[in-house]
C-alpha cells in the first residue's frame, strides 16, 4: 500500500473490509454489494468483495478491484 491511494481506497487490503462491506468504483461509482453479488460476472449473492475471483473487475467500466473505495455505513 502506498500513499498514492485515496483515503478510503480498498487498495487490495482485505483487512480494511468485512464480509458485508460495500465498495464503490472510483471511476464510474458502481457499488458492489455482497448481498446482491454481480450478475455480469455471475457472482452469487452473499459473496464478499474479498472472495471475488482475481480476474473480477467493475462490471460497468472494467475498473480494477484495487481502485474501489470502501463505503462507510453510518
């Protein structure tokens, strides 16, 4: 992890997220919600972001997993 990541960026660090953490693409704002999974990549509901396959990318813009931002639930 480097200082070049935005505060709140996932950056590939699974320690920053839990099994129900939602993350948002910083390019197109697509939200990955583990409760919903991902129809495009055929990811079943209940799959945490950390469990996504290595080849997974944003289904809207092909943005990299490491560039997703952690959504803080208030």
